[in-house]
């Protein structure tokens, strides 16, 4: 059965449903699966739990799913660039599980590695630790964090071969490789698709065994949240 789909809509059409948990790669707006997010909006699916470092901005990235009120809960580490997010959270419309960034990365990695939980010092003595198991190791207090798994991961890569082996480009790698391993179905959009055998095996970041569906994205905007440069 082929992994390659014509577009994001066809890759999502028969697998999304209300109430799903979806992991979405990216950091800020860097390395986000732009086409898949747009297609997800068009499905009209509701009550989503979305695991992502942040939730885009008001009119781009995952923020467009907030605008259409398709997201019920976010599991994130940073939410400061999105006014809609702020309004929905403060009004009680949007649930939020705020997780320190390193802990979020490790929870996703653990999910993909089959590790159900782990202990970390991050968050001890803060609201992050509330309701979590505490344990002492070598005289230090740690809290238990549970692994994260999703029904679907939507991922952005730079190149793929037709077997689904992936290469990410520079900082656009971010959370994408971990999320590709931590769901029941990983759907990937890429900028370039090449023949099997074209990619150097030593350069592959995600083996194709983790990729269930693959498409070549179109019209990537690759926006920058805040462009800051030195004064001349």
C-alpha cells in the first residue's frame, strides 16, 4: 500500500474524528506542517487535544484551529504569542496543560520509546508539580511525569524518499522527529520527494518505518513570529 498522497486533505480525510489527540510538530512557526494544519481546519473536526510546543499565532499555524474553536485542550510549553489562546483560556473555554519545554520534549520522546513515565526535578515546588507523585532520589525531590502519545502526529520534514525516510532542515527539526515516533499514525508533509536510495542513510533523521502517510506540501509561507535585527 502506498504511503504517498496527493495532498493534505486526502491524507487526513478518512482518519480524523472528533475528540482525537494530535501532536503537531514545530517550534513557534518554524517547522510547522502548514498544509496539514489548513487541511485539519477544513475537516471541521472538533474537541481536539493538541500536543505542541505552542499554538502558533492568531492567524497562522495552530492558531487558526483556535479561531474556529476546534481545539478543546492544549498540552504546551509556551503560549505567549497568541491573543485568541489567552482569551479562550481566561474565559474557561480552552483547557491548558502547561509543561516545561524540556519536560514536554522528554514526555514525547518517552512515549515513542515505550517508557510510560519518568522522574524529573523540573517543576518541583511549583504549580507544575501539583497532583503529581513526588519521590526522593539521593536526597533530592523529583516529580513523576507521564509519557505522551497521540492518535495522529502531523509532521513537517524537508526531504523524504518514497519509503518515508525523512531529513529535517536545521532548526526546523525541533519537535518533529520525536512526534513522528509517538503516535498511532504519523502523517508527514515535505518540501521534496526523492526516489528510494537517493538519501544518504547516515543523514536520515526519521526512518520510514514510523511514517504511515506522506505528501508534498505546497505554497509554504514559513512565517517568522518576530523578526529582530541589529540596527545599522
